[in-house]
């Protein structure tokens, strides 16, 4: 574990308390969402880690990650017009929610591993990559691990950027990564023509951020990408029976009109700039 303060979940706290009930004075556990394991001393009131004593969070709820604010453990969540919350998963790497809407897939795969698989589609090694909707930074982290030369990432929600600062699965500072705290819909107009060799586009669902699915935005993507650049566009797999729409097909058609060849891939569209 790094020098970060502990992050706790209900599962971890339950294990710490169970160790005390079983007469144990210390226990091995993770205090950084399964990134590493450490041994801590425990008693009925709390635990000791790295020479510092911490109380248990009270109350301690499910589907909540608690961080140390210097005085007590509080939920990793903020409200400023919308509730933005870091949420634990069975995989270690957390997801996040905006007003209860999960932003990353977690049902069958770790959101971090899911990002690694999608990033591989754009072959980032040695390339300059545009990451349009940075979120927790899993796409950016996967690009860096795969040897990207440069990653330019945009995230418009300051509270999501704050969640990244708490999340041990988000990318550490790296000279190859530039995180821009801005809306890519506006910022893309400021980027040079042909500046990127690959792109990753992971927008919120269409009903929340339709502008990120627009012909105008796709034209901007085409402008800033080099010829033969690869783009993976996450769409999800919304239910056509309830929505009456085939979003992946609509996205593919719109990208084709913007100058891409396309194929449906995983839970999105893989496109190549013509």
C-alpha cells in the first residue's frame, strides 16, 4: 500500500470487527480497494495502520467507500446538482455513479479489466491517444500501461476529478498523461487537426449526454484524428424492446457519415478514420 490514507468498505470493516470477536489482535486486509494487502492491529474501537490509529466509520453502509478526511471516515461522494459517488465492486476497482446511474460496467468483469480490453482495440502503443470522457481514468491507465506515447484526457465534472484523487485504481501522475478539466464538446474545437493516432470515447448514455453522440461531435473527432486512426466508441447495449432504438447501429451510421469505417465490437463501435 502507498502512503494514501485508508479506504474502507462495509466488507472490510465487517472483517476487521469479526477478527476482534474471534480474539485476534491483528489481521491482514486491504485498505486500498484490493490494490494491496497490509497487516493492521485491531480492537473493538478501531485499527492501527502505519503508526496511526483510526476509528471504524459509523454508520458503515453497503455500496459506499469511506475515506479519511483528517478527522473521521466519510463517504467518497459529493452533491452539487447531482450526487457523484465512488462505489465498491466485487472486483476491487470501483465504479462511480451520478444520481444512482452506474457509469462503468461491473456485472461480469472488473471495470479496470474491461477498460484494458477496450483499449487494446485501438492499439495505443507508441501513439498519441485522445480520451474524451476521462471518468476515473481507467482508459488512460490502460493506455499508459500499453505504452502510449501521449494521452490527452478530458473530464468536465470537478467532482469526478476529485474521486480520481481518492481512487488507487486511477492513474498516478505521469508525464505522458494530460488531464484537462473541461467539456470535450467545447474543448475539441481547440485541438489541432490530425493531432491523435487513436481515440477512446466513453460518454454517458445517450439520454444524459446526447451532444456526445451528435454528428457535429463526430465531425470534430474525425478532424483531430489522423488517417487510419482507430476509435473505440462505447455505446452500451440498451434494450431495443423498451427504448425502440438501436443506439449502436445509429452511432455506427453517424460515424460513417463523419468519415469512419465501422464495425460493432464488444459493447460499442470500433471505427477507423478513412
